């Protein structure tokens, strides 16, 4: 069944593919248009929106325009990017270059001189001091700190930046082999997974061992042999921040150890919601070794009007990959492996 897709201000389209990710700040659409008249009719930086029915999918600008023809046929393709592209590509400008006593979202709002808009889920700690490196974009300035705080930065359908610390919801119906899965593959790996992560850093406040040689540790008892990773903490260290950094690094490694790619018919779950990045979804497919909750890292929505095909390809992972909890999967041993929560702060 075809989606009723509308693209504001552009000629009719024949094909469309939209990709959005929980780990990328800019969503992108690739569109094949029907050439109209004797001119191209589309220009770079033209404002536009994309909707599926009443659901807004993308707010942004035409990025690339690619017309072509031979002696008997014309074609016209464009790419469209989210408004957040300017938060990634343009340098931030701040009167002092220094922001004191604000959360990561507050820092982002102070650096948002293009009025892109910042959203967050209200779970961000206050940062004592943030200094803007000359030339850095809004995204690159806050992304450095986001790595140490377990914060995802992605865009929204309205073209705003979203700072998220946890999954945003759970899809209805799930993905089940023999019901709505057209094709599927999975990847189980020990790459990036460690038995212990140690985070080390320093604080500018104090001269004791706890300030100058602080260390937090997290252990994953699902790893059967010794595999140590030492991580340098970005920014000012505190007990809570270092513990969170160690736990986040360990959870990400465990989560990325189980991934899957699943293609389904249509763009919506059983309740009519469009498949969305950073949402959980139950998956049951014994042929790829997965039976449990997964999280959508990215989704690509495809529609070809000429063939009548409308599909969604979901890139999935163990929820821990994006800060969620251990799903306790039932099928593969690697998927079911527990993550220990014994994160200890150690003075040296």
C-alpha cells in the first residue's frame, strides 16, 4: 500500500527514500522527481517539508539538485536535508566563548544563533563550564561532552536538535518472522565489548588524589576473558560523571554486540505509527537468533511509485547500544548475556 507522500514546493515525485538515525544529527531524503516544463524548477537551499499523510517526516532544505537527460529522456533527482544541517556545518558564534553553570541543552541553546531549536528529555546534568573552540559548530562543540554523558544527538521531524538519554517509546505489534518481516540478517560479535572499562580524569577543583587521579570502573560479567579498556574522561570529572561514563561505554559495547537489519512492508507499525529511530520494538526471528526487545538505531523509508513498493528497513541493536536496559533476550547466548551494574569509584 502506497503512502500519500507530499513534498512542499517541489514537482511530483516518482521515488523517495528517507533515512533518519538516532546517532546522526541530520536526516536525509533522496527523491526522484518528474521534470516539469523546460527549466529545472528546483534550486539548492529551497525550503521544504515532507509528509506521509498527516505525519511530518522532515523539515529542511533542498541540498543537491541533479538534472540529466539524453536525446529522448529527462531525469531529475534531489537530496533534502534537515534544518539541523546548519548546526553541524556552520561555526557557532558566542559573545564570550564561555558558558557557565548550564546543562548540555542550555549550552546548545546559547550556541544556537541560527534559531534551529533544541529539545531534550530533561535528564541532563549541569556543566560547570563549557568553552567553545573557535570554528566549532554547535553540534561538534556539544558532541564532545555528549560522549561522556551518555547523550544521543539527533534531529526531529520539525528540524530541531534533540538531546536524548534514553529510548523514547515502544512500537506496537513488533517484528515477527512469517508475519511482517520481508528479509532479515543479524550480526553477533565480541568486537568492542570489554570485561572492564576504567575511566580516568582530573578535576580542576582540589589537589588530592581523588581530583588528580580519579578512576571509575565498570565490569561486564558476560565477557568470559580479561579485556580491559581505559578511557580518558572528557571535561571536568566528578564521581557521578565518571561512573556514568564507564557504565555508558560498557553498555554501548554490549549493545553493539548484537545488531540486525530487518525490512518490512510499509512504513508503520500495527498502531499506525511510522517506524522511528530511538524507539524500542519486540523482535522474534529464530532464523537470525533474536527473540527479545531491540532498539531502532536508524530507519530508511522507501517508496517507488512505479512498482508500488513501500518498505521500511530498520537497523536494530540491543537497547544498551543507545542507553537502554538489558533486554534479557531468549535466543542467542550472546544476546542474553547479562551486564553487571557494579560500577565502583576508586581513589588511587
